[in-house]
């Protein structure tokens, strides 16, 4: 099975050309390439560009502000065991008798 949605950069640029004639298509093309290099998924790029097209004050470079920060991309979610260990340690610390 293929990954969906499939990238359709040429069609997205055509849509932007038709709906936002005030935008530089070369600038949009460059920004789209930068966004993909920044590991933005195609689905995220598609949604972000659609939102920018709908915003009369938006410009193509605004897309890059929506790219995920590098530290968020490389961070792996904690496992449930991590939360259980932390909770157990907190409970143990609360039930320790005072040692004076």
C-alpha cells in the first residue's frame, strides 16, 4: 500500500498560481523545497499552504514558520513504563519516614 496523501507539488503550485496571483511562484517553489527539507510531511505542507492561501495577508515564507523545531523532531515519546517509574518514585518519596 502506498503512503497517502501523495505529494502533488505541481498541482499545489498551480492552485496557488490560480488563487494567489500576488505571490511569486518562484518564491513559493523555493519555500516548498525548504519545508520538505525541514522534514515537514506532505500532509502538513498541504494543510499549511491551504491556510496561507486563505489568509489575505500571508506570504509564502510564512510556511517555514510552521516547520517543526529540530528538537521536537528528534525527541522520542516516553514509554508508559517511564511514567510508572516516576510515579512509584514519587510515592516512595512521600512515604519515607523523616530521618533527623
